[in-house]
């Protein structure tokens, strides 16, 4: 039996290479980027990842592109020309996407978070209950290649790109869905359509702040109330985790006031009004609207 042996060498220095923001310790700040790296460790890549982490911190990754759910990159090693890397995760099929979107849309709070650009921690469990897998688990799910002569996969060049990719996830958590086959804009549009198919169900919460009947989008105008104003029902709910998430879930409004989008203005009111009403209900405001002084 013969083995390939590669003498120890140092990579050629790169000017203006892509470096990780993390200089030491773990790479990745958000839970989803940490979960991605953790998934790679669970696939038995520990030693290779350690070598790639050094490359990523030194800025050996020269280029990183993500298109159509496929990551391509160039990494400078000890050779004169940079190595070409490709990373992809198996795409979900049509049935899997349908089940995932349906499962997310049934969760009003988590849907609102995603439509507001946030990624709830519970999303991985929701995806699994829908019969799909969000993060890769083995080599059949994660496809990688590098033009270097190293027989191991991942080589240190691929591992370096994994770390740069993790920090890209920090900036945009929806990239993990893009690598499963659906970009952020298409995903949110599909989620809005799913949410519009049935009456939204608000989650049970501890009463604290007021909530009014939800307006819905219609072709005749931006808002169409389900009930006249004198029939609006008020219930107290917990402070929303998404600032203006309910109004933002309706998408962009058809008009503006000056240079301001109507939805943006209303979203700000959604943040201020609950606190004001809560104080009013509990007697923490004077009749003229000013805070009581101790």
C-alpha cells in the first residue's frame, strides 16, 4: 500500500485576501453560523478544520462567490496559482420545500421574525419536523471539491472556505436556505403566500400589551379592516420579539408619505403605541399624557 506524502510548506502571502473577523477562538457569532461549523465537526473534520482555520485567518481565500446555492472560491496555497474550490449542499425537492414552508407558516411568531429578516433559533426543529434537514450531516449531503493534489476531503483549502462561509452566514442567515435551493427573496415571497392561505393564528402569550384585529392586504387598497372600528377587540399579549414584525409581514406598502414608506412609518408606531397604552392601562401616565413623577 502506498501513501501520498506532501512536504510541509507555507502558503504564498496574499494581498487583500478575505480574512475572518475572528482573530482567535471560535469563528462565527450567530447561532446559525456556529451551528454550521458544529455540523462540520460532527462529520469528523476536526483536524482538517484546524488547518483551514489558520488559512482563513491569514487571508488566503482570494475570492468567494455564492450563486444558485453553490459556493465557488479561490484559495492561495504554496503553488503559484490559487486552488479552485466548490461547495454545495443538496437541494430540497419540491415536496420538501412545500412541507417546510407550510410548517413555518403555521408558526405566526416565527413567520413574523423571518419576514422581518431575523432567524429564530427554533427554525431547525421546525424544518426537521417537516421532514427535511437544514444543516448538512454527512458527505452525501455536502459536496466539496478542490483542484489541489491533496487526497483528503476536506483539504485545508476547502476548510478555509468553510470558515469564511460561516461568517457570511453571520451577515445573512438566509444563505443556508439559498444553499438548499431557494434564495431569500423567493423564500419570503413564498412564505407570505403560505401565510395568506389561512387565517393567521396568534400564539398564546402572557397578557401585557394590547393587540388589535390584524389588517389584511387586498387589491382594493393597502389595508382592509375585518371589523368596523367600534367592534375592534383588544387583548393583552407579551411584548413582541420582532419590532414592527406584524406590519412588516404584509410586505411593502403601495404608497409613501414624502420619502418615507407608509409601512415603515406605521411599524414605528407599532413599537411606540403598545408601551404608551400599557402605561395608560396601569395608571402610569397623567391625563395630559406625561409620565408621572416619583
